[in-house]
């Protein structure tokens, strides 16, 4: 054994390697992205590793491998589970042969997501087991247990870390030996097993409802479900909330503390034992009152006299993530104790500054949005609709750009632009989508627009990476997670094959040309496409930056129009923050007096 200091996602990755996982697929999404990236960094000969085009594809790749008896891991964030819900619901009925673990990283807060969701609820909805790790150390071992349970009960299982588990760091005791792939039999044809028909689904549903109580009894003996202390008051918790509660209760060893590591199927026998002699229970969990509801069912079914406090009673917040301070406040009230003193005087601590997210200095998306905006200012009689999507470019909604009217979910901008066209046929409808999102969930929307004869302008913001989640490759980048150089999938050729007649490729940093292209497309009927192609500034290497000449008249148009973080004021005067400037040149092209000019970089310290 040896110790590795790793992120929680790294612990999950190392646990999967220790389990001999054979196939790993997924789609990047914070907070889950580093799991696949960690696996790539460690020895894994004999393992297939891929970023799939979306979560549904990842789920289906892993499912067939699990049909063959392989151990498979699928990774995504909680909103990605929505995309994969179609195959997972059927998989719950069909089952698997090999261990199949689906990591759905939840994001209480939310910190970097459109929604707060609770994967425990999804597990109950599709009737498959779920594991809820409370620390990176536990996640390392628990993911190995998840593979074993999946094989034992021939079912996919969900694994639900949250952001604070995914991104925490810990020292993990790992097996020092090299990765050894798990042996498996291979696929055995059996249409009565692997081909889902209504009659089979009916029979399998009955089997699932009979099986799940058995899993619940098994989970009652699972050593990750923990009970300590002995008193008339008990605290039930799970996930990272367990760490917050345990920290507060370290001076109250008599208080009964129960950690539920396997929320579904609920470990009822374990819970009944934990409730012996208890009169009051406090539930602290993220996000939904899942444990609280399950406790109420157990207490009611067994006619116990136990009061339960939590989200349903207003004692715990119904939304948002928990924290150590939040848990301490709730626990002190529940236990009737005074809040603990930290010994630190925070009375004069200033408030944290507000730092709203913005597009990076030099981001080509800023130029793309601004080109569309300027073009439409020359078409004053047209109502415009700007449908955004999930990615860095969602930040185009911020002032002064103000170029994102809607953002729903991945790929939705393309189809929502069509809806606006049907409600306002005279309007000009734009759909903004990134290159990675185009491959993930944008193509069907484009086909829908062509087939139904919509009038819209598709704007693909192609920066040649998946920037928002950490610059992962995608089908258009020419490389994959197996380390191979592959043929780039051409967005232009895809659009041509679909039947779009007007397709323009333009560098948005060539501002006048970009504006002209937008105006040209806006004048044409039907579906048009503009590919704004320029590399992400975070992965390209700028060779120059901008500087102000003495021509500057302090009109502040550069600041007022595009909102680049590198354009600032010093003592009320326009200035360029050269530590941020990347030399994209957009500001120089809009300056009315040509006061902003290029300054060549002399050396790397400049």
C-alpha cells in the first residue's frame, strides 16, 4: 500500500482502477470531470477510456460492455443524468451482467449548474441502488463496493458524490500494484434477457420490487452505514453533511449519530436498531428531505413514538448546500446548547467582494456576440431573439453585451430559436451554441429546423475545446482520451450534409468581416449557419498585447461597448491592464480615433 494525496474525483478514479474497471465513458461536467482525467494519468493498459459525445451515448457504451460482463464506469454531473435518463430507466429493467457504476456528481448550491438536483431521488425513481460517500477516503473504497453490489444483484448502481466531496483533497491508501483489468466472460446472446419487450419489462418490474427489499436488508449490514453514541436524541445525516455534523459533535460523544451511506434501498433494519431508545431525530442532508421522508415511513410503519425534525419542519433549509457553520447552528438549537465560540473576533471582517463571472479577456466569444449586436443595430426594424446555451458563452448575457435572452439546457438554444420564429415570423432568431455542445446535443435541433422550414441563424462559437469544464477534447479537436490522433469531425461538412445552403466560417476577431457576414445571413430566409472560429484564449498562446496611444480622447467606448476585463479606468481615465490583455485586437477595431494599437511582446516576463 502507498498513500496518494488526491482530489475526491481522483479517489473515485483510483478506486475504479483498483476494482479493475474495463470500460470508462462519460461527458465532462463540473464537478465530475476530473474522474476520467485522473484515470488517463495512471497506468491503465487494457482499459478503454473515452469522452463520449454526450451522457446518453456514454451510458449506452457502458451498458453493452456490462452486458458482456465487463466492469464499467460512467461519469457525469446531475444534469447530465437527465440526458441519460432514457437508457438508465430501461437498464434498470433489463439489468447487467458485469458491475456497472454510474457516477452522478450532484452540485448543491448550485455552484456551477443550472439546477439543484438530488440523485438519491432519481435512484428511487428508477429503482436502482445508490451510494452516498461522505469523504474522498470513503469514496475510494465505496466505489469498489459499488462494483461488487452491481455484480451481485445484476443491476446498474448510482454513485452520488457532491461538489464538496468531488473537489476535497485527502491522503488515500491505495494498492501499489499496477492496474489489472477485471476478467469477464463476454457477451452471451439471449434475446429473452437483453431485448426489452413489454412482457419482459412487466416480469422484470415485479422482480425488481421483490429484489430491492433484499438489497435494503443487505445494506443494513454494510459497514459504511455507521451508528455511534447512545442517547434519546439522534442525528441522521449523509454525504459531506456527516463531516460537518461529526465535527460539531466531537465534544458530545453520547449523542447518537447515524450516517446513511446507502439511501436507496433504505437500510430499514439498521435504522430500526439506530432508533432504539430515541425520542427525537434531527436530519441534516443535501438536498431533498430524502432520509427524513424515509425515516418517517419507517417510524409510521412500525408505530414508533419518535419526533423527526429537518427540512419538512423548517429546521433545515429546503435548498442550497450545507456548511459546518450551518450545521453547528442547527445542532446547537436541537441540543439546547450555546453555539461554540471560535476564539476569533470576526466583527471587523470586511464583506467579500462581489465577483460576477465574466468572459475572459480576449475571449473570441465576446467578439462574436458584439459582431451580431452591431449588425442588428443596422437593422433597426427587426425584433431580435438571442437563444443561448450551456457553456462559457452563457456569460454573453452580462452587460454591456446583453446578448443571451434564454438559456435552458444543452442544445435547447437551437430549438428554442425555432419556437420564437413560429411566434414572430418577422423576427430575427439567433441560436448560439459551442462546438462541443453542437456535437453533444445540437445536431438534432438543426435537423428539426431544416425539416420544419424554420427561419433562424445558427451561430456555432467554435473555440476548438470544451472550455467551460476544463478544456476536454471533443470530436472536432482531432484527439481522444486513448491518446490517439483521429480525424477531426467537420462541423461544416455535417451542416452541408444536413442540407444547409448558407454556411459561413469567419474569425470573429476580424470584426468588420464578421459584422458583414451576420448582416448577409440575416437578409436570407431559411436556416443559415455562421461558424465563428477562433481558439480559446486559455489554450492558445498570445504573442502580443494592446497599448493606448496619446490619441485617446477618453470617450470610454471600448469599456462601454464590450466589457473586456483588461479595459479599466485609473483615476477616471481609460487604461489597459497588460497583465490581462491578450492582444485580441477587438478594442482597437472599435476605437473611433484608432488610439489602441498593438504592442509586440518583448519577452515572456513582459
